[in-house]
C-alpha cells in the first residue's frame, strides 16, 4: 500500500533579503493510520510544514506525494479539491462562526467542499455524535466550553471522509480537563484508521502519537529522547 504522505527534500523559504529558511530538506513518510507528533521551538517551521501537508501552501523544492499523487503537479483547483475531500485541519483557535449553531457550523464545512446537499444534516449529526457533541447541536459556540468548541471543530474537520487530520496546537487554548477529552477523541480516531499529525508544545499531548519528530530551524529529526 502506498504511504499516506511522502515528503522528499522539501524546502520552503520566505522573503528574499535574507530569506527565512522555514523548511530545509525535509523527508517524511507516514503510513496510513499512523500518528505523528511534531515538537520544536517557536519559529522552527512546524506550522509551515502543516500548511504544506494540508495543501494550503506549496514547497519551493522537493516533492510531496499524498496517497501517491504528486501534489506539486496539481493546479490550485485540483489541490483545493484534494484538500476538501481528503484532509481535515484543526487549528489552535477553533474558527467557529459565532452566530451559527453547532449543527450549522459543522454543516457549513460541506458547503465549501461541493458535496451534495442531500443527507448533509444527517452527516453533520453523525460527525457530532462521533465527538460526543450531539446534545449541543442547537447551541451557539459562545455557550460551549473550550473543549466542546474544539470537539465541534474536529467534527467539522471529519465531515468528509478524510484520511488525514492535521492538528496545529489543538489543545493550546484548553485547560487540562478539556485537553484530556480532545486527546481521548484523537486516540479513538487513530484507532479508526485516520492518519493523524499533531503539532504541540505539550509533552502530555505528544505522548498520544506513536511517533515523534522534532523540528529545529526547518530541519526535521527523529526524536529518540522519549
Ligand atoms: N507567510 C510567511 N511569510 C514570511 N515568513 C514566514 C511566513 N510563514 C512563516 N514564516 C517564517 O517561517 C518561520 C517558521 O514559521 P512557522 O510558523 O512555521 O513556525 P512554528 O514552528 O509553527 O512556530 P510556533 O511554534 O511559534 O507556532 C518563522 O521564522 C516565520 O517567521
Ligand atoms: Mg505554529
């Protein structure tokens, strides 16, 4: 079986004088259903790598194969379609629409994905069920705790049959109780066969991934220290 993700010699630089080398010759292979934690200091390139994996950005050098597809060869539209169908993104801030209910927020995910309207509400309910948020579907986000909001954001990311879930500091704004509930959810998703990549500063969060890598000055190394 082809790997879920294959990065070879990936480079990304920003600006020109002098340029910031955000990613420097990064190699990474992720099998389907694997989980990876990325740790490393601020400014080391973790988010840059996540944006690249999520097809939100393009590398300057090297190749990125997603499920065997050379993403660098695709047009912007093709990449957007690939992202919409296969890749979910969860950010540190939940990015929920404040004046829409939980159910609407999750349903809206599909509007951008061009999925048929038919069955959308059922799919949104199923996603909320999966994250244990069914009882809150009529709530506005402001009435939810941080952990609940993050679970809704994860439900939104799960609306399509994603195979890769990218989480950039998903627990950065959560207290320990809410962090624990989001982590328990990641464990479940991982067991269900989703490929999971987590960026985190927190030891406790990184432990939920089977493999850990460290990013320093745009270079990725295997973290053997744990
Ligand atoms: N769009 C951009 N334009 C210019 N420079 C950028 C851009 N995005 C990132 N950088 C630079 O690239 C480097 C890596 O940034 P990145 O956001 O990937 O770091 P990070 O590891 O996610 O940090 P943090 O832990 O603080 O979130 C930084 O020096 C940053 O200033
Ligand atoms: Mg970052």
